[in-house]
C-alpha cells in the first residue's frame, strides 16, 4: 500500500511540474507576442517619423494614408494574437483532459 501511495504522490508531483512548465511556456509565448506587437507599432511610428519628421502627428500621417497602413498592421498583429490564444486554449483543454485521466487512474 505504501508503494501505491508513493507512486500516486510522485505522479502528482510530476503533473504539477508539467503544469508549471506549461504555464511558463505560455508566459514566454505571450511575452513574445506582446513584444512583437510592440515592435511592429514602434516600427510604424519610426517610419512615420522618418517620413514626416520627429513631431509627426496622426493627422499628418492620415493625409497621406500612412495611418491606414498602421491600422492594417495593428489588425494583423491582433489576428496573430487571436491565433496564439486559440492554440493556448486548445492546449489547456488537452491538459485538463490529461489531468482527469490521471485522477481516474489514481482512484482505481
């Protein structure tokens, strides 16, 4: 009986470590996505500043259509984020199903 309890305890520890590792991976992916979005917006601002000068306003950019390009860039970044979030949700669902399977196995 001690063996079974020890095995269950070890499995629980391994599951917790796997969950923590997955959470850390998600945070890294999320940080990368935010970083990429931030970089894309900064590049758009730099581009606008190089075209219209360091004190360029959105109104000045809008007259040439540059603002529309920035909006398209923002939409693309948002779409990428949605895809990443959907993938994370799918991973979460898979992890929950695995956890339920482990709990059922422990009860037997």
